[in-house]
C-alpha cells in the first residue's frame, strides 16, 4: 500500500482511538449521516469529486467479469454511496472510480480493493484468474457480496473461483475471536458483527493468502443496504431497506461494517 495513504490512515486511527470520550457526539453524527436525501446522480459523483485520481485515496472498484450473464451492476448506487459514507465518517480522501473494471487488464494493479456482486453464477477466465492471482499476491483485496441474500449460484461460485486465484485456499468463518481478523469490524465502531446483529444476517467468510485475509465474502447482500433509491422519493429518500425490508438502524450498522472493513484492509 502507498506509504502516504498508510500514514494518513494511521493518523486518523489514532484520532479514533479515544472514541469513548466522545462516543455520544460521534454516535449522533454517524446516525445522521445516512439520512441525507441525495439523487442517484449525486451519489455517483461523490467520493473523489475534486480529482479523478485514485492514488492516496480510499477506493473500491466494482468489477465486471467477462463471463456473459453476470449482473455485476445490479446495485449501481451502492459502491458510490458507501464510499461517500466512509469519507464522511473518517475524513479520509476517497475516490469513486467508474463501474465495470476489467480485471484482465493492467488497470487492476492501480487499485487496492475491488468488489463483485451479482445474483448469478460467476466465473473468471484464464487471463482474469492469472491477473487476479498476481494482484492478490501483491496485496490486493477482493470483496465478494452475494446479491441474492438467501444463498444462490453466486455463493456456490465463491469457493471454486477463489481456489483458482489462491491455490488450495479454503474459506474460514470471520469470527471476532480469530486473531487474524479480530479487528475487522472494530475499527472505530463497536457494532455487532455479521451473524450477531438482531436483524437477519449471517457470518462472513474469508480466504488467506500469504498470511493475510485477501478475499472477504459476505452472504448478506451488503450492497443492497448501501444503495440509494433511484430516484429518491419522499417515503424512501435514500433507499432504506430496498432489498432487506429493514430500516435506517440496520442501514447504519451496514455502513459501520463497511467503514471498519476498509480501515482494516488498508492498515493490515
């Protein structure tokens, strides 16, 4: 990871450390962040408006597999608005890159974190797999998110496809008492972990490469919790519970998970 960004992150994490002393004000601020009415176009434009450059910024690029029929852009406002939320909660610089990154190209190596979601089965071809394997070896992190939520062909694809990129890898449950990932959802928040929240959700999984978590898999359709309605409406100004039937409290937890996860990925 770029040393400048790492120093920037560590500086802000030190600021977050005494969170207990300011818990009330932080909680109040965070609880209001996901209530701003915003159009889909505005959300896509946010997260790096001042400069179209991902260097030294938090960025998560959505990827488009070459395999036909993969509905990889099913939640088009999810990543832009999630990145916007992360920037507001951490004061870190962010960049919202265009959707549909081709992982068979060298552009992949310009990014630290990438994201794939769909309702369908997915697979990477030989060139995509080769590129992704080298990218993971160099420190890249892949986020996988099952858009179907109840278990689907997407979930069935995770283990065999990751095993092509990280030979011999097996999924591990992402649990708070696992030393390798014990800080994943504790970076600035004390929210319940996936699988423990009082709304319906399941434990995440992760895969290890060279002693670090390199692939994270959420079976909970987090993208559907991040996205905003297109267009916003009076009764649904930011798309709360679009796919889950939840509310802003649930939505707030999902933004907290995303923020903590990205802080973890960029500092571990």
